[in-house]
């Protein structure tokens, strides 16, 4: 029987693990990583504790945001009121994100000025994207005029992707459509999705004129949006 020799310099996974388990530097890095994760969990739990206490006072006894969404989604107005009231008091970035994401499951529209304040005060791009996503999902009121200007602000980075969808769903169509056309080159895929939701025949023509330079998912979204608009126009005209 011929035994193939292992290529020099290569080790199996189990041997690598054994080496790492004996490596003091690796063990120290693992200890530091676990300590950091524990500190993060403690900070989030500390920030979330008043929120969970307020929920318990209205008869909702949950231990986490995940449990709240699993058992009480869509969130009723009294729950949303608690989240909105506590949100400005939250300092930990991860806890903020948890509450903002939870608001995306609101059963009814709510006053979105709190989300605008948080968006403008916090410079973290990830949190801004989450806030914009919640606006697109929950459709809060009081944010439409702000969205018209925010969509064109380059300083808002990738959060504009979801601001585009939020504007399409909340804004007046006659105001929104020209804005969407202006930002098409920045985020063609997301603008295509937005136009697919509210566009008319003119927007289908606009997308057709711009699809030649689009590839990948953005090109696919443009084609889908054109088809979606044309089918909607046909239904309304009775064809």
C-alpha cells in the first residue's frame, strides 16, 4: 500500500488547534476577545434594563429585544412609546441599534422626529443606515420634508440607500420623483427599486434610457422596476 506523504509545510486542522491551544499569545488574544465581548454584553444589558422595566410595567415581561419581537411583533403603540421615550437616553451604540431596529416592527406609524434627531447627532454610518431602514419599514410621520433634503446629502453616505426608499414610500410623488432622478447615478439600484414602487410610464422610460450602463444586481433591479411599472400602468388603464 502506498502512503501519500503530507506536503511539507502543511498541517491538519486538529494539529493547528493543538498548537494554538499551547500558544501563549493566542491564548491571551482569546482572553482579551472574550473579555471585550463580555463588556459589550454588560453595557447593552445595562442600557436595556430601564427599557425592559418599563415594558414589564405594562405587562410585557421579556428579557431582550429579540424576545420582545418574537412574542409581541408587530409592536403596539404603547410599546413603541416606551422605545421612543428611552431611545435618547441610550449611549451604547449597539443598544441604540437594537431599539431602532425594534421600531421597524411598529404596528402603526409614529412620530419620527426622534429618529431624525438621532440620525443627525450620531455620525456612525452603520447606525444611520439602520435608522433610514427603520424609516422605510415603519413609515413614521413628520420626516417627509427632512427626507427630501437628506436624500441628496452626500455626507450621509450609504444610509442614503434606505433614505431613498423611505422617501418613495412617504413623500408626495410629484416632489419625490424629480429628487429620485437626480440621485440615480449615486445609487441606481435603490432608485430603481423606489421608482418601481411609485413610478409612472415616464419613469419606466427614464429607466430604459439608463439601463445600458448598469450591470449585476443594479441592472436586474432596473429591469424589474420597468416591468413592475408597466404592469401597474396596464392594470390602471384596464388593458
